[in-house]
C-alpha cells in the first residue's frame, strides 16, 4: 500500500490529494485496524489503497474534474462496512476515543462533496445494511435498512404492487440513507411528497454511540422530533440505521399531458392554480425556452416556447377528473396542448445522465443548482439568477426548469455551462456558484431545495440560516463534542 | 449527422451569441481539450469511452450483480472504469488495481441502463489487452491462457471431441468445451433429439475452444489464432448451418469472430432456436410432461444474442409443463455467477452471485431450466434445486 505524505503525493502512485491529511503512524494504524476488525469482523474493514481511492469522491462535478487533472479529492484511512446499528455505535465510540473523522457513505451520488472524507479517518459504507425488514399492507408502510439502493427498493415494491413514490433522477445510483441525509426530492414529489414527508420513523446512531428509535406512528405531539435532526444533517449529527416509510398502492392509471406556453409566467400561473384547486400532479415540469430547445427539439410546436409537462397518476376515476381540470386550467392560461409526446419523451429519457461525461473532458464546466422560492418572488428569482450566472465571463449557457411545486411556491433547477476564459476551472466554477447563490439569497429564495449543502454550499449557510446556524452549531457541539462526524461540511 | 446537429443546436445557438474571438476559442477548446486527458501513447483500451463511464454517476449500479454481491464501492461499474482510467494514465499501478480489471461477470446488465450503450465488460477487455501487452496480466490468468493454448480447451485433462466419426451432413453440432468436459448429457440428448427426427448432423473430429476466454482475458493474438483456425475448419466441414449448446460459443462464433475479421461462413444458431424451428416444422413431437419449471435466461443468450422468446416457446410447446418467471427475467435476468470467468478470477463473489440468483429461482419451482451449460453447472452447485438444460427437457418429453 502506498502511504501519502502531507504534500499530497503518494509513493508508488501518481496523483495529488486535494485535501491531504497527516497520516497516522504505522502503530496507530495497526491498533485501529485491529479494533475495527474486532467490531465488524475482518471482511468488513479495509485499508487497501484501492478501496481508499474508491471512497475518495462523490459526484461533486468539480471533484470529477480533478480526476482529469491527476487529483484525488481525499483519502480515508479505513473503509468499514457495518452490518448492525450496534456495529456503528461501537465504531463511533472508538472514533471519539481516537479522535478519528467518520464519514458515512451510501452510493456517492451527492453533487456537493458531502461524502468526501476531507479529514481522512473512517468511511462508514452502509451498503451491507440494505435489508427490507417489513412490508405492512394495512398501515401502508415499509421498514428498511438505509443502505438499500433506490431502484432495488422501488423494484421490490413494484413487484408487490406498491410504489414509494420517491423517484429522483439518482434513483438508480443512490440509497435511502443518502436521500434522508440530504432531504431529497423525487421527480414525482408534487403528489407523493419529499423524503421528509415520506418518513414515518427511524433508528439512528448519534455521534457518541447512542442509539435512538422513534415510534412508527402517523403523528405525535410528544415534544420536538429528535429523529428529524438527522434529516438534512448529511451525516454530521449521526447515522441513520433503519427507517419506516409511507408507501402507496401502485397507480392504477397514468395520464400524460404536455403544453406549450409563450411565456414562463403564464405556465407558472397555470401550475399555481392547479395546485390551488387541490390537484397534485405526480410530475409537473416546466422548461424555459433554452431548456425546451435542448430537450424537446423533436417536437416542432415547442420552438421558441416553454414546455410544461404534467403526469397525473393514481385511482382511475380521480386521475380522469384531475386530467380534465388541469387541461382546462392550462388552456385558460394560454397553454396549447401538444399531446403526450414531450411528457412521454421525458419519461423515456429521464435517467439519461450524460452531460458531465460528455462535457467535462471538453473543458466545459457544467453543473446544476436547485433552489426554492415562494410564488410571489418566483419570476424575480428566476430572472436574477439567470442574469447573475450569465454575467460571469465564460458562461455560455444559463437556463432553468421548474421541477417541484407547492401551493405556496416552486423549486427552480438551474443549469450553467461554460469555459473559463481566464483562471482555473475550479475558480470559474466557484465564481458562477457564488453569483448564483448571492442572487438567490437576494431574491428571497432558499439556496438548496433538495441537493443539500455538502462542501460547496457551506460558505452561504450563514446567510441562509442566520442565527439558526448558531443554534445548529450548539446542537452539533453538544452531540459531537469531538467533531468526528463528517467534519468540514455544512458550515459546522 | 442531422440528428446530432439538432441535438446540440441549443449549444451552437448559445455559442453564436458570444464575441467572435471568444467563439473561436470556445470551439477550439471544445474540439481539442479531451486529448490532454487521454494517454499519450496508443492503447487498445478505448480510454475515451472509459472516461465517459468513469464520469457517470453509476446509473447501472443497481443492476450490476458483482457490485450487488460485493457491496463495496470498489466494484461499482463507474468505479472500476475510474480505476481503469487511472491505470491507463499510469497514475495507479497496484496489483489490486490490476486484479479489479477482471472482476466482471460480462453479463451486460449494465448496458441496458447505459446512456452511452456501453457494456463494462467490453470496456475492460481493452484494458486487459493493454495489461497483456505490458506483461502485467495476473499470473493465474497466464496459466489459464497457457492451458487453453496448449490443450485447446480451458479444462485440464480434457476432451475435445464427442468421439464421433465425421460424416456427410447439413448440420454441424459444436458442443463447446463445457458440454464436452462437464455436461456431456447435453450433447448426448441434443444428438439423440436430432437423430430421432432424422436430421443428418456431424461433429468436428477435434473441437477447439471458441476462444471466448482468451478474448475476455485480453489475449487478443491467441484469440485470433483460435478464431482463424475455427473459422477455417467450420468452412471445411461444408455445413451451412451450425448449432451450439453454449450461448457464449454462439456469440463468439457469430459476432466476435466477425468483428475480429474471421467471419464464420455458416448460419450459427443456438440449440433453443433450432429446436423451436423443428417443433414448428412438426418434426419434433412433444408428449405430456407434468412439471413445474422456472426458466433462467442465460445473460449472453438474452442480452447479447436477444434469444428470449425461443426457449420459452419450446417449453410452452410441451403439454403439461408450467413455466414460472422469476422477478428478474428475460433481458433483466441476473447472472448465475459463472459469467466472465468470475468463478476463476473472483470465486467468493461468484458464489455470492450464484446463491442470490438461486434463492430467487428456488422460491418458484424445484426445477430450474436453462439454456447454457455453465448456468446449469452453477445451479447444480447450490444443491437447492434440480438444474436441467432445455435439451434434456425436450428429450424427456419426446420419450414419454
């Protein structure tokens, strides 16, 4: 095994480490290895360079770029695969004693660097805790371990006649634990809710090893929900080890609708009215003109327009009624129906994630930014964020679609792409993000709707949360006085 | 070309809005940047494609049986591509990294979810060829290569023929190494079925391995020698039709030989296709057989050869047979653990895969029927279920 020094180079391998760490002494390493093996067994611990490299990144686009530049984001000292909550509890106690960082890992699809072990230490990979524990038809719940892959969970439910209704674009490559840790949203969330709405109860290990279990009940008023602290904490406050979730009978019918609008405002207004009337399409997606041209160039009628696609699903009779009301609202607000085509095209191609693979090696810096805002500020936020990104030298594309809707507001999902004319790609990337985040905060939006904070968004958390961040830091200090849990993230 | 233009029109339009000098710089970078991220010298691996795979969020990972068995990020398809990229760029060189290049079931489950239509095993073959050229192929695999090159089959103390005299015939039957050495019953039943319906069939006096293991492991030159010899001997047999019991043989003779420049001058068929043809012509008469079966689609047969309906239609033609479908079936089938020489390169993972697949099948019926000798052997090993080849079921039904 090669051993890296603090300058970030390794012996025997040729790469630079972006977040280098002072390595443990051989004696310390051996002792910790033995201790970890005692906890989880030999087959569930590794300190091979190959495994450490494999856990050195997540799907943060700039970190993917580093690979091309001969850089590795960060190397953990150990990778551990626990099989029980008790394993994790004991790992946490040991990490506190040894002052070792612990970074939980699902499938590494996060796009903000949250799973990168910036302080080395131990990666706790949850993949070996992926069992389905119980399916309850009466209560419409499933109890499952968090290491399960999203598609494998959905496949299991579909075979039994249910759906979780949580279908993010990362369905194929993310875990339940990752969804909960980042407060994720699926593409069908306008009907089924976000993962925070879908969660009933959980079991988790706190940083000093305490295991908690919340009660699976539809609602209680027995004080603040301690388990909710873990949602959106991105592994900085503990590790979720089990969850009970709501499920739905598999939809009886699905209706696809597509409309074109001349202006984004008209389309946004249509969706606002549809939701106000109590209709919650499973999918509602509205594309600005640039994104319409990008995704729906095959449909001639979409040229120069904004496309809105709606997918309504569930009980046959209800869906028919929802479909006719939605159609009436869209046409009343200037929408022209273009049939099922664009909606069907989206359904068919929604998992074709190619941009990073295609553009990164061409030196095009590409990323997406999702934010949320109330209805009254929605157009202002859209326009100011597009302008802010376009104002950066080198930005070629700045566009958006709206992908999640509420009676009170909307989530915009921006895309930018460009080539840095001066400076490094990393600097260019940071500059565009900075401009976008400032514009978002100025317009009254939240800097993240469902991707989370990670490393990248940390600098803006103070402005987003204000004095709440101080409260969060106090909680962090109380729960994790040694700061071992996923350090270097979320501005904590 | 027009489709590509339409697809990227939105980018072209955005670039056209930039200042002229900037436009030029952006376009030049777009077209030339990639070169600096690829190896300087020539490689057999398609590093450009490997890079695309390495930069993907792993959209196929949920269906990769190797990853699902290993439950370690190291075995994620895009993770393996990333290590492959680092190996090709000379940034890592450990034996662990080299060994990882062989941890693939070659089942192509990944391909059905890939936006680029890649199969990780295809990407890895190029890397393995480079490792062979750089004398970095693992010693154990060199041993397999030597065994095949010297004995013309992967099995030690092996047989390379059915021991039958060649004769004038329209049909050439190639049993394949696994059938000849481990599952002769498949060859025996196949030959008896054909004899019973009066088909003149011949065999080769000495069957050489189709070369699939050599190709998979990256021994390109050795593979080409086998392909040249086999293509020639098949042509000399004079048969216009050739049937094989092993899907890997069919795929190799039919597709891989053609790609390597040694097309087989005969119509290559899998036995399931040919049996169906004979049933539909009324030549095979099937009698009642009261059996509950579960059919397992071999990966190569279903995903590389797209032979999915034919074996089912053969089974459905047998009166009294009830065929169950596992949850992962047809093109979504799951590897038995033997594919891609995984049982040799990563035996523990292979067993985990096998147990997982077998437990899915056992829930549905006591008898597993498949159409691949390697899959049949795998399921026999678990001893949870009776494992049969399609030819055995057909023969049993004909003799009721």
